[in-house]
C-alpha cells in the first residue's frame, strides 16, 4: 500500500457531471506504467460517456452492481462465467481478432470459450479422444502448416469438444477422467489424426447471470456444432480456432459470435483406402482439414500495421510499445 503522506495527489474539488471525467483521469495517471495509465484513461472516458449518454439511473446502476457480483460468484471450479459474459458480448472474438490478425492463406481464429481445460491427457496420433457410446463415430485427419504451406513438425495441438448430449467433460461433477479432449503433437509431415464423435449443437450455460441476461435480451443461448483446436509452436503466433459443421440451425446466430465463413466445413465419409490406412470402418464420418499458422514476425508486423491505422484516426500523439499504444510524450 502506498504511503499517502508521500503521494503527490492533484487537487480535486467542485466535481460536476462535466468535470468528473477529467479529474478521475488526472488522479489515475500518476503511476509509472504508461500503458496502464492509458488503458484506464480510455476506460474511464468511455464509461463516463456511457453514463452520460444513457442517463443511467440509480436503480439501473445498482442492478449492474448486483449482476457483476453474481457473475463473479458463479465462477466456481471449472465454471468461468466472466469468460461467458465476454463471449456473449462479442468482446472475446474482438480481442482475439485484434491480437492475432491473419493474413491471406492462414487459418482464422475463433473463441477459446469457457470450457478449455488444462486437465487433459497427452495422446499419440490415432487415439480415441471421446468415449461417449451415444456419439456418432468420427475420424479426424488434420495438418498444420506455415503460411507458405510447409508442414510444421512438433506443434502442440489442444483439441476439445462436447459429448452427444452437448456437455463438455468439465460440466460433469463426477467425471472420472478427461474425455472429449486431448493434447497431440503434429508429426514430421505436420499431420495429426484421432477418433472422436461428430460434434452437436448445444446450449451454453443458462443457469447463471449470463443466461438471465440473454433471456432479457430475447436471445437464445445455443452454439452451432463445432470442434475446438489450439495450435502452439515456438516461433509462431498462437492459433485458437474451431471448425463448424455446415447446415447447423445455429450457424448464423451463434450465441458467442464464433462462426466465420472460412471455418465452416462439410463432413465426408471414410472410403475403403482411408479405412485401411487408419484402421477404422468404411463409411465412418470423416473430418479433413488443413490448418495454417502465421509466424511471430508476420503476426507482429500485421498487428502493428493495423494498430497504426486504427490510431491514426484518434487525433492523438501515440506510439506503439510492444505492439500496444501508449501516449507519446517524447
């Protein structure tokens, strides 16, 4: 805790609707971290403008306090209500798109979502990741490549999906071990393959404050059928994405805004040659997809370029430090 006797605090008094914002920003800008100061300057500016523009009243303000409190209280164990709130407001996808821009011929990103887990088994290629007896068997054959099409060996691949009831393993209190998820590594040809179940559409949790919010907004809480993938390899920009099944009834109204046209795929059927090669039954559903990562240099250059374009319209003197804008006071 800072010693208040040694603090240099700007004088603030006679606060009004018109001058409260500049005073809060002034007193928040005393710290040594220019990035933190800038973030809170913009946060306070937008938050205060929101209050002035909507003429928010005391009852609405208190309702918001209760809502945020309930959101935090719902975060227990693997339940991440804050992540869910970020998702349904489109904020998660926006942050990912800003931080991980994709040039042409690379795989677009999507949401991490609230059900990613670090409690997961490392499995070799060819293993079964889902043991749901009701799920429709699915063979997944994928590859991970750089933006020039060269295979990436040894990429860490995080994979997770729901069961046939639309629940992730972490939603079951009595689960004996992880299921419907795993970590794999790409081989020397950048390839990986495994057996899973055909993804199904499902509702995101509706028993908490986020579910109540969606009801108030007359929105449904369903996600279209999809499978999550996260690729990590030193020297490359992290790729968090998902593949969505074409024709799903929620394809155009995903509750968390994760669908992109380039991520919508069609399932095929395993032919005799593929069945023999991967030791599965002919006619089994098949998901085949090639993923493309961007190296860190490409991603940084593109991120900085887009940041400069966005900052140019703000009419302020800013510079980038570690690809993040801060006031330029030099």
